[in-house]
C-alpha cells in the first residue's frame, strides 16, 4: 500500500510536471522576447522549481572519462570487473602504463543513494590509485529469483571482492559500509585468509553508535524491530523487475535525510529560485548538479535493512564482539572479532559536524582492533565539516584525501612501492601525514 500511494502521487502530479516543463521551455526559448525580461525569468524560475520538485530522478552516471597524472591528461574507462546479483564491481581503468599505483576498493553506502554519490571521492583518488567501487543495485530492479540480500550477504560480497583484488588491496568504506568492511576484515583475519587487505579506511561509519547519539541512532533504539518491519517496509509493485520483493524504499530514506535538515534544503531551493530570476547561471547549475544526485534514490532489500538496524543500532553486536556472520553458502556461523585483525592497518576519519555518524562512532574501531600493532592505527578528525564533507568537496580534496593517500602508500609492501611521483601530485596540502591514533 505504501508503494502504491507513492506511485499514485507521482502519477497524479505528472500533468503538473509536464505543464511546468512546457512553461519553462517556452519562457527560455531564445525566440521569445519575454525570455529576456524580469517577468519572463520569474515565470521560468517558478516553472523549473515546480518541475524539479515533481520529478523522479534516475540513476546518474559517474561521467569520469579522464584524470590528470603528473600534469598529463589520462583517459579513464569505466568497466565492470565482476558481477553479482545485487552489485557490480566497477573498475576505473586508467590508460597509463609503467605505473603501479595501490589498488583501492571503495565501498559505497547501501543507504538509499547510488554509488555515484561518491563521484567526487573517486575523482580525487584517481590520479594516485587504481580505483574500484561497489555499484550496488536498486533492489526493485532485482528479480526475486535472484534470492535474498542481507547483511551477511553484503559481508560475503565484500570478501569476494577482496579475494578478487588480492592481498595487496586497500579498502575504503564511506558511512554505513564501515560496519560490513570491518566485519569482513575480521572474518578474513579469523580464518587467516591470505586475502586480508593491507589497509582499511573507515569514514563516518556507525562502528559503535552508543558513543554519540544522533537522530538516526535514537530512532533505531527507541522503536522495536517490528515497528520498522510494519511501518517502512513495502512490497515492490508488479510492474518492476523486482516485483513482490520486500524493500525499504529509497523515497522513505530520502524523506528521513531531508527532514533532518529541512530548513537548509528549503533555503537552498529558495536561493536556487533567486539565482534563476537574477540570471546567475553558475550557482544555479551547482544546485542542479548537487540535487540531481541527492534526489536520485534506490530501494534497499528489506532483509539487509532490518538486519542492519537490529545488529548495528539495537544490539550493538559489533562493538560488543557478539556479532555472528553466517556463511550464505555453507551456513557456518563465524564470530566477527576485530580483535583478531593483526595485518590490516586502520585509518578512521570523522567530521566535527557529522550529524549522521557523530564523532567517536568511527574512532571506536581502534579499541576493537586491539591486536593491531600501534604503528598501524591512524585517526583524522576534520574540523568544520559535516557528513557529506568527509568524502566530497574542497576539504575532502585538500585535507582528507592527501592523508588517505599517504596512509595507503605507507602500508604498501616494499616490493609493491612505485618509483617517486612527480612533485605536483603531492602539493595538495601542507602537513598531510596522518597522525597515529592517540587512544
């Protein structure tokens, strides 16, 4: 019923959206004299605002076709390195030879947004790393015949990718996947698997939500799991490929994110309208680029969502070393013990103003990795940035990414280290050596 109401609302607004689009195109037509007047721009701005508010945004493209290495432009090709029912492993292959950069597996959040939300993350990493990323599928597009997908399956996927990329791989998790990445590394260490990554970077993830409360953690703790199952889980309508699959709809997750900073989003749209009226093209385009990405959402498998809520936010199983991973193939129950990790170096990154995974939640990983040598613990707190600013924007590029880059290179084995890199690749920011964790 929830999904049906959402679809009915969009269908009902279609005439409004079409009328607004027609009005915008008419008022922006260069042959229309009104297009050059204040009144024309006002009508056009209002029409575009209405059209965007009623639009359903599809999956964006990464659009990363080139990068700059050593002052030279290098072509980049996006290719699928491995396919699984709920995820493609994408490889951004750079057209360059005689250069062996560290392999980095970027694990994108499974939280309603597409992996393209990390476009800026990947773009900044490309000049210095051989980048792979998890491109999670929209659950409503996956037929029920493909089977289930829960937190255990997610951990299994990550271990599959780590084995595929080999033991010289580095893993970087943004937000929610910090938990399954740490769990995957723990299971590999428990089994003494040779695919244990050289390093893992956990950015703004809920390793221990008990450390600092947010609206997200409080909601999960106050409601029983049955409330989530009956209130926010819906059935995919029959006209989608994933018909009859139980999902946590992306539009609900987006509504939750928007409500946390509703005043800011309303203000941003008012500014957008004013920029259009004034003819300020650049700030208006920046708004379009951001919200085209932010408003594009996908559905999550209900099994994954509910198991994550219970395991991470209600039972706090990982920080209490009570988490169990069930092998999807053999059914073997394996304890998830970060205290078994001895080889995989750890860098945690947090934002001072993060209101989703607040300060301390990610840093908690260090205490859990108690067997890891002290010289393999690193932590970085970035001042004056929120959750999104940890992995996108100017401070990510100039302050955080250089620390990630140097951390990764410091963990490379001697026979894997590459020859010195041109100076211009390392002049991004001063003092880029990540400090050891002080816990």
